[in-house]
C-alpha cells in the first residue's frame, strides 16, 4: 500500500503541476505522431486548388503598340493569358473604355494602375478556347453588338502570323495555277 500512496502522490503532484505553461513545455512521447496526416494535407490542397481554379492573377500590364496588354496567370500554374485593350490615344480615354471598365471591375483607379498587378480576376477555363475572363472584367455588357467584332479582332491578332503565312502560301499557289492555265 505504501507504493500505491506514493503513486497517488506522484499523480496528484503531476496533476497539480500541470498548468498551461508547464503542459506546453512537456516533451511529446516518442510513440506520438506529431506530423500532419497526408489525407488532411491532400484534402486541404484539393480544396484550395478547387477554390482558386476560377481565378487569374494579373502579373504584368504593358503597352503593345496601340493596345494595352494585361498578362495574367492561374494561381497554381505556369500558363499565361493575355487580355488586350485599346490604349488611350490623343490624350483621351474614349478609345479605351473597355480598359477603364476592366480597371473599374478590378477596383483600381486609372491613376493607380500599379495596384492592378497582383489582383485576382474571375475567369473560366475551356479546353478548346482556353481562359476566358469574366464578362464584367472584360468591360462587356449583354447588349453589346460590338463584341463579335472585338472577338474577331482578338482572334485575328492572336493568329496573325499564321494568317500571313496562309496568305503567302495561298498567293504562291494561285500564281502557279494562273501560270499553268495561261500556258496550258
């Protein structure tokens, strides 16, 4: 019984001495796994990526001729997406209304364009067409009839080198066909 009372005394002493500051200082037992469970890590990673999959981060704003190019990338990838807007010309912002709408949707003043870098822009990804920025950030409205023209202009700008190559090859083939018809 003397041993039991000694054990009880030790237990009572340990329980009395376990204040929050002392309990934190106690070393962890060797058999305790203090790491984070891999399933928890995986679930958090998937949830984070799923929550962030419909956003692009603005990485750069630059001048590209008479246009403003806003370069963006997804939060968890290396792919880039570029939106192009008409740049202000002749000291007037009337030509660049779409860019102003983009800045307004991002909550950035035209006088503080530096704040645009790092902004998150809602977007969707389609495997066939690539990234598409939300219509509110593109300065589009439902009633715009000009959107088809703007889409065609963007498509022509994107594939301009291929179109030039196709025109050169097509012109050469037409020239050869005319020569054959003339001398045949």
